[in-house]
C-alpha cells in the first residue's frame, strides 16, 4: 500500500498527549476547555470552532496554525 505523506503519520505525530497537560490547557482565544481528538491528533475548541494540531507531542496553540471546524 502506498500512502501519501499527507495521510501517513509518524509515531511522534501520533504520540499521546499527557493528560495532566490537557487538564490545564485552554483555547487561547476563548479561554474555554479543549477536547482531545485522538483520531486527528488535535485539541478542539468548540467555542472558537478551531482544532489546534499536535506535532511531535506538542500542542501548537496558535490560532493561525489551527484548522477551522464546523461543528
């Protein structure tokens, strides 16, 4: 099977985020709690309609790096 780079994730990209970190992180725009989406490896702010990526096990909490979501 020949997966494209966009769909293939390295072990570092899919690393589990420390649950203690998830307890203290909030959306930088709305200051609301975030939901961890394990399948997409993102932290989701339902209030801001943004999904913040997690790269190499590090949440990237920059709105300009976030993916816009419609939920």
